[in-house]
């Protein structure tokens, strides 16, 4: 009498895997969030440009306690900090996501980087 093949699975359990059920399609939500963030960045930079234009065209404008040259230097440094903040607010989450995705399998990584710059 032949011995039946030993299986590590319980009787009735199939080894074939079923694909995961898609519960939520995030593509539309992510696209909407990216558009909103882009619009917010454009509005921030437009506001910054308007303040700069007002400050530069009005020769008597200065920060109280500072002369005109120091006020312009302060304005330039604030501009640089704001542009750096806007850039870091977009770049840092992307870097963090890539670091986490480095632990994923190749299929998951390819799903994450579709449509994004590397």
C-alpha cells in the first residue's frame, strides 16, 4: 500500500494564492491632493511675489528698527527660507517613502514609482 504524499497544508486548503481584493482606489485621491498642493504652492509663491513687488517699488518701505538695506536683506532671506520650505515639504516625504519602499518586493516598488521621477 502506498503512503499518501505528506502535505503541510490542511485538507481542502489550496496552495494557489488569491489576489488581494481592491478596497480603495487611491489614484484619484492622490491626483487631487497633488493638484491641491500645487495650487497652494503657486498661491504662496504669488503672494510672496506680490509682497516683494510692493516692498521693492515703495522706496520708503522698511522693517521698523532696520534701515532699507537690512530690510531688503531680511526679505531676501525670508524668500529663500520660504522657497526652501516649499521644496522640502515636497521632497522629504518622497525621500522617506523611497527609503521605506526599499524594503518592499520589486512588484510593490514598481507600483509606487509609476509616474514619478526617480
